[in-house]
């Protein structure tokens, strides 16, 4: 009986811990509570993997990016000044990790079976469906992601950052403003201009 009560108490305590705010968990993690950071990882793992998948088009690479993101977040946590939310700060790390992945892919220059480089084969999907019913369709999706990737990377850096944070990172305008150090209206303007440029550049293709 005592053991059953103890298990129930443990489950209740665990549930209460999981409902704690990010701020409390961050403070506890900085103080050396590894369980608090593990809760943060579970809370945001799928979101960061999703961001990585949108930027790479590849589930395995997305998981690698997520792993590196949480590792760097843990190491940098003592320097987190909480000027933005933890989720926004974590998103910024993930986006930087994805950018590093892109640069690495561009250096490899290996040709895929569809006649494309690794960079092209794993370019960000954004609004492109990732269904692959047959090899021919697979190559078509890779080609479209390659085109989209190329257009995003050629955007002006200020416009590209707004598009990446809002559309790939799925951050709100206010969160993006804090992350980029600009006003919310500037975020809206840059995102609008960046998306307009992408739409014009992609108009010859079937997106």
C-alpha cells in the first residue's frame, strides 16, 4: 500500500514539474538541475525537429540539427539573459545550426542519383509537400526544394532572416522582433518583401 501511494505521489510530482513555466525550469537548469533541462528538451524537441525538417527536407538531418541545438543550448544556458523567451532563444540556435548544415552541404558538392548535389537534395521544403510515392516524384520534389533553397539563400540577409525566423522557425512577429533586435513593424515589412521576392522568383515553377 505504501509503495502504491509513493508511486502516485511520484506521478503527481512529475506532472507538476512538467507543467512548470520555462522561466522556472531555466533557472533550475542553470542551478544544476538536469531534470529541468530534460523537461525543456521534451517540451520543444518536436518543434525543433520540425524546424530542421523544413530547412533540410530530411528527417535524419533534422534530428541531428535538433541534437546539436539542445547540446549548444545546454552549454550556453548560463549566458541566457532572458531578454526573449526560451523558445525564441532556442529557435535562434536551431536556425544557426541549420544554416551551418547548409554551408556544409554546399561544400560537399556530391552528386545524388537524381543528378543533384546534396545541397539540392536536402533543400528546405517550406510550403513544398514531402510526399514521395515514386522515384520520379522524389526527384521532382528535390528539384523544387533545390530551387526554393537557392532563392532563399540569395535573399538580402535582412530579408532572409525575417523569412527564416517567421516561416521556418514559426515564431510570432513579436518574438522575431526580439530575436532580430528590430521593431515588429520592421519584421512585418522585411517578411513581406522577402516573400514577395520569393513569389516572383518562383512564379515560373509549380509550387
